[in-house]
């Protein structure tokens, strides 16, 4: 789909639950980094005030960012009305969270001059709570355009909606990432990695489906066989304290380091030798695409391999996709 000729840029408002360091959130930064602002004016609205890690990056790229809710997040009843007010001045509202979308769609449809509604499914339907799945399914017909990030995500949705959902191939800013390969030596020196160290990096937030316990077991077995291995993880989340305690039981010392939140995962990947994921399922792991671009070969299980079947790596210069009636 293409944008029809118009004098002013298409005004697109992306709506997402939070702006923490997740894959869907990183995609918004990638889109903004390659956007032609004379064609598309991107804005972002979010609800969880403490998940604002990517706000500075977006604002530095010229993206207007709106916080819709107070500390209660989605429990703040005023967020939908705030979204409705902002949406009056845009051409497209692009919804990136099923829980948010289920509440936003009916309200946005009520606008006299309503924007086009688009939504993207970033995760398998089974990863969402049952009430979210039901509410999302009931309101999906209100979308004008519906996308999913992989064939696996489409297959996980309810049968009536599969034929009406298009796989939208996403990407990462390939050129910018490839230029960072030259940072390898400096990164390794800064982190204290020797030439003999074989650095294995995982970029995954600390949630149950990322399956860190399996990763710890695999790392312990691999290090016992090859002492040159060094594991580094980047990510945060509700299980962080629990997982740090569990890692301590493996007595790996500095051979497995959990960095927690890192504002620049690409910096660590540029100095790594291998990228890995132990996820039980994935929609489209952006960290995997970034690793493929930066050089470290991937290993392990990323959503049972569906990403390789469903998506090709490409530059994310795919910002002019919003049809305007």
C-alpha cells in the first residue's frame, strides 16, 4: 500500500503500552530513524509512565511523545479520552498492544472525523491473558488495516481473523548497524574481553517465556566443555532478582554476566562472537535481526525457527505504508 499524493505529511500516531527496551518499542525507534518527515510525521503515545527508557531517543529523532496515563497506567480511566483528543489531529492511529487496542478502537471509531485505524500484532496470541485475547478479537473488525510481524503470529490468532491479517515484514536500520562493526575491538577492550574469549550475548527481557533457566544450564554445560566461552545477557524485567539468584547457584563467576538494562545493546553485540536466545516462543525478535546485521551468528531456538521461515532481513525504510482515504 502507498500513500496518495498530498501536500502535508501523513500524521501517524503510534499507541503502545510502554516505551521500555522491548522489541516492539525498538521498532518505533527504527522507523523514526529512517523516516522521511516530509512524507510521514510520526508521533508516539504510551501509558506506563515508568517505562520511558526510549523517550529520549524518540524525542532526539524529532518524534512527539505523549504520556496518556498517570501512575495507574491502563487503570487510569482518563487515558482513553486523552487519546481521543490527540487522535483528532492525526490521519492514522497505529495500535501496537492488543490490550490497549481493545479499549481504544471503539472510542476512536466514535470520532466525527476519525483517523484510519491500523494495528500490528507483535506476539503470539497465547502469550496474552484470556480476557485480552477475547477483547482484542471482538474489536478487531473495527480496524481498517491489520498486520502481524510473522506467519507464526498469524497462525496463533483465532481462525476468523487469519485471512484478514497481513504479514508486514519489519526490519532494522541495517546501514547504521553495519557501520558499528568497526567498534568491535574497542568494545571488547572496554568490557575486558580478551582475544581468546568467545563472547556469547543474549538480549532478552527477564520474563518467563525467555527461558533463562534453560540458558543457564546450557551455558554451564558449554563452559565446562570450552572454558574460553563468556556469556553476557542484556535485559530487565519482573524476574530479574529471581534469575540472578538462580544464576548464582551455577557458580559460573564472571563467565556469565547479567548486565541488566543497557541503553545500547548494539554496542555489546558489536563486540560479540555469537548471539543466542532460549525463548519458548517469539513473534519477531528484533535483537536477532540486529545480531544478524552486526555479525555475530545466531544459535539456539528462536521461536522454533519460524522467524527464518516467515521473515527476511531487510532495511526498515518501510515507513510510507499508510493509505489515506
